C-alpha cells in the first residue's frame, strides 16, 4: 500500500528551509517526516501479532530511495517496512510479515491479512500529518535563526 501525504500551507517554512541550502532543507523535511512515521510505527507495533515478538521488532522506518540524495520533483520519502533477517537464527527475522499484513492464498484456501500496519496508518494519519507540519515549521524556524534569515 503506497500512501502519499501532501501537506499544504507551509510556503514560508519551505522558503526558509531551502533559502540556506538544498541539503539542509531536505534534512529538516526528512526529520519532520520521520516524526510522523514514528507515530504510525508505534501504533503498528502495538497492533502487530505477538506470538514471538519478532514481527514487532522487525518493523522499522526507512529512507526511501526515491531521491537517492538528488532532488527529483521535490519528492522526499520514508516508508514503514518489515525487516527481513539473515536466516532462522536471526532474532530480527520476520520474512513472514508481509503475509501476515496482506494475507495469502494456498490452493483453494485464502487467508485474509490482519492489516495491522494499514490500521495503524488509518487511525493515526491526521495526527501524523499535524506532527509533520509542526516539526517542519519548527525546523524552518531553527534554520532561519541559525542562518540569520530571521
């Protein structure tokens, strides 16, 4: 499930962020996005099945490779993923997480997914968007103070 959150009304914050440097602005935006993603992550871990606890430990927020350090259409992204371990002995091995989330089909038997990540996102998307906006504005103010723009 790919989800895009678009926050509008941050023109002043964006101007302050990118007036100093592109890299500094990207860092602040990524940090703000991480604040919102961590909120969703917290709720996804709370919703995750708790048979062994490996799935809960394997959930993480990762940088998207959309921009790879280069600006592409103003897109900076993060995603919530389920870490795959290095084998059976690895405590963080939760290769089965995508099947628990989305479900699977075996022959004529269809097993429905538990949608714990999707439920976490749907329940927290407004709060995450507010947190992202607040963090971006705070970051813009800090950058403006440090660079003498304000």
